[in-house]
């Protein structure tokens, strides 16, 4: 069963005074893969900017844009229509010896490093190692580690900051989807399984009604290497189905931020984000 989804992601900035210039990068373009096809995508920025498109090191589509005229507000709207058709996640394939082989560790070396955002606490690292020891195949350990994080860390919006770490989320046993993904990524890398952080969207309804627009949000999940990238959402503890649309992937959140940049002129700014998701077919 496939699904066609339209996502409208609007980010608004308001400045205290006039921003003389603003330089930004947007990672808001879904990727075309065997599991999803981008039917349409449009990125609109007001005031009108200069733009440049490229694919970053990790394979994510980036739109760089500059607004050089003085402005008191800026709006960035990404509209995407995506056809999804995600097959069932295959069973675990690689052995621990195969995952540890040089051709895997060298190829995915960036996805084995422990950045500050994903580095686990000593007790969580020990838990991850115990999960690994309990399974003959890394893929089964990855699924069990996702279950552990889902069961022991409460999804609680507002409990962490956007640059919060996995260690903090584990210590307080609460966080948002970003924190749960960072926890799993750090745990998998600790036991030698290449893992990457994925940003995107998920329709909140299990059986979306065609033509009904709902309020959504940016979402995050995890992929690990098992003779191919395998995905699981530790926040909901489910494999990805046709409600999911992936946008960007990297080592952690900093590699996939929807919008990042700098501005000059005004002292402070306020940002608001709205996401609307509609099932079209």
C-alpha cells in the first residue's frame, strides 16, 4: 500500500529592528529513494533572496539563500508532495564480525564517532553493551536498543533544549524525538554498529483520512547499517511505514537542521514553525 502526502513547513522570523542581511541554509527538501518519490517540491522565501542549491557531504539536498535587503521579518515555506511505498524491514543479516570488518568501519567511519550530542553516559553505554551481548546479530541488538530507549525514556515535549544531549535526556529519563534518536545512535555506535540520525516528518494518524489536513511537526528517527540502511523510530517504537517522509540524514541533529544561518543588524529574533500534513491519496 502506498500513500501520497503533502507537507507544508513554514518557518517565520521576526526581528527586533531591521536585519541588514541574512545568510541561511535550508534542509527541507525530501530525498527521492526506492521507498519515496518526490513528486513536487517548492521552497519560497520572503523577502526574495538569492539562492543556490547543492547536495551536502551526507547526501542531503540543501538550499542556501541570502536576503541582503534590510527586513524586519522573513518567512521560509517549503511545500512538498511525496509518494511513499515502504516495504517491511528485512530481518537482520550481518554478523558482528561482518559489521566490524574494515570495509564497513572505513566506509561508514563518520557514523561511528561519538559527538557531544550522542555520546552516552557510562551507565547507558553499559546497557548498550549488554544488549549487544544478548544478541547473535547486530540488527536484532539494534531493534532491542530502540525498545529499551522507548520503554525507559518518556517522550515529553519541553523537557530539553534544541542542542540538548543524549546524556542529559538519559539522566532525566525524558526528552523529545531528537533526544531519543541521539540516545539510540550513541548506543549503537558504542557497540560498533554504524548509525545515522534522520530528520523528516510522520503523519500523526495511524490511518490518515484522504483530504484532511492535520497539524504535524518535524520528526527524527534512526537508521543503522545492516547490509543496507534499516530504519526504526524509537519515539513510537515502530518500523517506518508509508506515513513517514525522510528529508535529511547525518551524524546528529547539527548535520540536518531544517534551517541554520546567521543575520546581522537586529539585536534579537523570534522564530515560529508550523507544519501541515495532508494525505492526498
